[in-house]
């Protein structure tokens, strides 16, 4: 399994890039959001990858974070969501947006992705809502990745990063809240709602905001 790929971008297509790894070119499919954040041709890049194996085809999909990669894997377990629909959802919402939508049960946000109707979006929420706390607690940027299952070019390129604030604060806040006795689902929903209102909160601020949301009303 190819878990990460590092190399030089040779070519950019509408939905994929060709990455040269020591003379071997790998076609890596990415979402619109990831594509917009990649450097130009001739520059180095590193992406987490997921390999889709079909009888007549092998496809690599690239992601900015482990959270994004995990949501792609989980989205494809939902009937009616294939690789194209998963990338459309991630391209529309981003990894943090998907976490927020699933944790809060916001199927309308999922349905905004191209090719995803309301019924399929509701199915995504129903089947994946319980998985949100685990995925949101992962964090994980390329800078923190372990060097296993890696194709490397020798000198590690400067990675393309996702939202650094959410990467650090989100898992730490979830851990703190669950240690305080809150149910993982309730903690994930509060963290998602707090980050939706203030995306740049640090860990302490995120915990305080989530605790206010979790406080008994009335």
C-alpha cells in the first residue's frame, strides 16, 4: 500500500497531478480544494495517499491530512458514495467541514457537493456520525507523519498543510472533554460547532467554547 508520496509535480490535469518520484511518474487524483493549494509545476509536494484497486484500474488519491484521508475511506463505505462523490464532498467542505457536518448531523452541507443528493447525504450522516469523534481526534499533518509505507525523493519537500489550528486544537480539545466525562459524540458536536464559529481557536479557547456549548441550558 502506498501511504504517502513525495516528489516533483510534472503536470496538472483537471482532477489529478503527475508527480515524478525519482524518474517514475505517479498520477494522483485530488479534490478541487487540494488542487488549489498545491504548488506549481516543477515544485516539490508531499501528499498522503489512498490506493483504490479495481479489476481493470489502480487509482491513487491524494490528501493534505490523515483526517482527510480517513474521511475519504469512510465516505466510500457508504452505499452510493464512490471515489468521485467522496472527492466532491471533500472538495466542497474540506476535511474540517466534513467533520463538522457529520458531527452536527448537517446533511444539507453534505448535499451541496456535486452529485450527492439529499437521501445519500442523510445516509452519510446516519452511517458515519458515530465515527466522527475518532476521526476528529486523529489530527496528523504530513510534517508529523511516520516514515512507513512511503515513496520518498530523498530530501523531504516542504509539505502542503491543512488548517494547522484545527489540526492541533481539535484532537487535544476532544481528548480533554472526554477525559472530563463527556460522551465522545457530544464532545465532537460541541468542538465542531465551536470551530465552525471561530476556526482559529487555540486548544484552550476551543475547550472553553465547547464547555459553554455543553453546559446545561436553562
